[in-house]
């Protein structure tokens, strides 16, 4: 994760949160008016809501208090559909954007779940089959490539475990791209997917379709917590 003492490019951020060096201040130091208009909190999950893979009771309580105050909280993550299903059903959140933008799950009633995917119903099976073909190609080109241990719970992405060998990771990324997949590497996985989307694109769609919010013109009502990757 980024060192909080390292200056950020703050051209598109609220200058009230930064000191004269461009270093982010402690949020507790901000005046109440800074966040008075916030209606949505979009947040990364791994090492943002969690620390070393675990979520604390204090963090869960904060999510519940935000929900109780009428703030819509939406995790935006590369985590697999299986994890997102559980989060959307049981966490005090409004919904979850998962698999790097491939899906949006939202609680529907007491026990149901509304599922929205980037690809339409007519395309999803073909996309899934093509991703499995690409995975076979990657593993043929990079014999050391290993599935991520959560691959069984994924619907719209393929994920490989990160290696300590940077060259091996680079070879997996190159093989994914050569097969036509989009890619990203985060602190847990090397991801591949098909489609012209990412976390930001799905966030735009979810906010517009579910809340009538354009994230470019409505940025004063949205707070994002997490790293700046997509």
C-alpha cells in the first residue's frame, strides 16, 4: 500500500484533506463540515477494511453506524463472487461491486440477492468458457502458474496466485494479454477478464442505474477509501 507520508497527485481530490506538502491529513482532524454532504462511501476491501486479511469488530461496527446514519456503503473489490455473495447478504452494506467490476450484488428482501453482471445473460456463458480456455493457455505457457485458492468461487474473472518471482508474475500477465484478456495485479492475485470494464466503469454504471448519480458531477456526495488502482 502507498506510504501515507508520500505526497499524492491531488488535482482531482478535496484539497481540505491535504496539508501544504500534498500529504493527507488524519481524517479525524477534518472539520465536520468537510463530510457533511457525503451520502455514499465506496471502499476497497483488502487491507482497507481488513488488516492482514482480517476485519476487526471496530471496522464492522463503523460500517453498521454508517448504515444507521443513512450512508450507502459499497465495497469495490477484486474479490470473487462467492465472497461478495456473503458480504452483500450479511454485512451492513448497500451492495458489493466484485471481481474488479464484473458484478454487483445487492441484498433483495430479507434473504434474497439481486445480481447484476457487466455482461448480459446471453454472453456470460461464452465469456466464462473463453476465460477457461485462456487459463489453459496461460498454464501451458507458464508451467509455474497456479490458480488462486479462491478461483472456485469466481464467475467473471480468472485469478492466479502471485509468486515471489516477479518474472513469473510478468510472464502470466503477458500470457493473459496475448490471449486477449485484460489484467491487473493486486496484493493477492493476478487477475484476467474479458470486457471493456474495470472497477471504475462498473461503479459508474451502478451509481447511475441504482442511485441516479453521475460520479463525475456528483463527486461531492461520494467518499472513496482505498488505493487508486482499477
